[in-house]
C-alpha cells in the first residue's frame, strides 16, 4: 500500500471491501495514519451498507452494481 501511495504521490488511501477488513490491514492503515504520513480509512461490508442506506441516491445511480438493501 505504501509503495502505491508514494508511486502516485497520493495523500490517502481508502480500503473498501465486500467482506470484513482484517486486523492486519487495519493495523497497517492505522500505523500510516498515526505517523501522519497519509490519510487512511477502511470500510467493510457493514460500513458500505450503512452508507448506502443513508445515501440511497448513490445506490440508485448504480443499480447494476448495488443490490437493494431492505433492512
């Protein structure tokens, strides 16, 4: 991740995963964030679903990619 961030001169990294984000990845991203080198965040399945529930307009724009969440 760090190599990619430096290669593209990025300011941050968002990891979005369809499942749960593992502790190894979280620890690594927290380390980057704590050192102040980069902005980092991670969204697992539950965070993505919560955001889509709060922003249905986003889900509506991509009906071929988003299954409707009914809860």
